[in-house]
């Protein structure tokens, strides 16, 4: 049965009237799953960059980070519109006054049309929600939560440090604010079956406005790397991943925005699966499977 899915590209063109680009920025936040508040060591797959390895140096003020990130884009970055993307660590944890100042500076930058902030469900108390509400009044706001799995046993194994009910509550609270809610899901977590992974996708589909599907990467310097070297699990093969993505897309309602279909780990730190480092090959393989299964992106239309 043919199926369509809504890409972030089309969603952005609908929302902003043109193609927009993400600038990876850093607010110098920390993470309660690393500093001992919730846990130590962090999630087992998380790199030392706090899953934000492409951000501009956090020591810079935001306006300088924006300039730096645009400079990296080069001439093609001139005259474009951007989303300020704060992915690393936990974007609503720590000194909220300072964080709000940083996010506001980004929101008020003339080239920035929207904000995207990644955080944890257990870091969305009333003061953090109030901050997000004020930011959402300035510019469209996306909030990204790293659930990874709906399976509580896997969540313990990866040391996620919060329960599924915390995610569900956070999604309900964010819905009240009217922000665009994105859920991060990892396919291929240790000991998870195909059924487990698809159960996560099904569960997330009930709550989220957008989803990022990511292949599990084993990165140097993570707890997962040690476990992988001990032979405790294997990573997915390309065809397994492509078929899983196709299955996931078929499960998701056609209005859920697909923000990502592959991973984006830092190549220098990638231990496994090595095939995922060849992005062109991954996209070609994935497209082939999606085409064969008649799964297509929604076409952009002004009347959409
Ligand atoms: S919550 Fe995010 S930043 Fe913190 S350890 Fe887990 S993946 Fe890393």
C-alpha cells in the first residue's frame, strides 16, 4: 500500500515560506545524567559532546556562534534563514536565567526564524516550561526529547535515567505551550528486537509532532563502546536498518514530521557500524527500499 511521509524540508517550507537551514549552536549546558543529579556517566551511547558534536564552540557568545556556523556554510549561507539549534546536553537544565538570555539573543537575531532546543523530559519543571513559553512567543519553537526507546528495560540498560511516564507527561505539558515536539528514537539498541523498536515508534506516534529516527552508532569514548568491544551486542546491517525505517514510516501518521532518517555521529569517533559512515551509500540504499515499498515524501504544495 503506498504511503507518504512529511519531511522536515516540506514542513519548514510550509511554516516559513522558504527552505531554512539549521545552525548547530551551544548554550554551554550540562546534563543531570552526567553530573550526578540523576546519574553519572550519561546515556551509554552519548559522546563526550553530549550528542551535539557539530555545534560551534560554546565559549563564543551566540551571535558569534551564528556568524561562525554561517561562515562554515560559506557563500551558500548568505541571505538564508536559519533555525538556531541547541542540541548538545540538556537545554533546559542549569541556570535558566542565563539560558533564556542565550536563547533570546538567538531568537532576536535577524537571520533566525525559529529555535530548536533539545532537552530531557525530567528537566521540564514549571520554570523551564515558562521559559519555553516566553521563547515560543518570540519565534516558532521546537523542543526535542531524546526518548530513544519506550522499553523500560532497555532504558535502564542504556542508563537513560527517566521513566516512560516522564516522557508522556512532558509531551502533554509541551502540547499546552503549542510548541513543535520532536522525539528522538534510536533503532538498534542492544538487546532490542525488531518488535521492540517498532513498539517504540508506535508509542511515540501517539504523542509526538515530529520524529528523528537514528541508527545506533557506537562512538569512541562511550560506555557502549566498551560493551561492543566485549562482544555483548552487534549493530544493525544496512538492509535491516532500511527495512526498519520503512516499517517505522508506515506506522507513523502522515502528519508526523520526519526530521531525520539516518544518524549523524562524528565520523572520527565512529566504531560501528562502519557502513553508516558512507552517507551517500546509506541514502541510496534507503531510497531504494522506500521506493520498492512505495513510501514517498509528501510533495511541497502551497495549498498543503
Ligand atoms: S540525556 Fe542527552 S546529553 Fe545527557 S547523557 Fe543522555 S544523551 Fe547525553
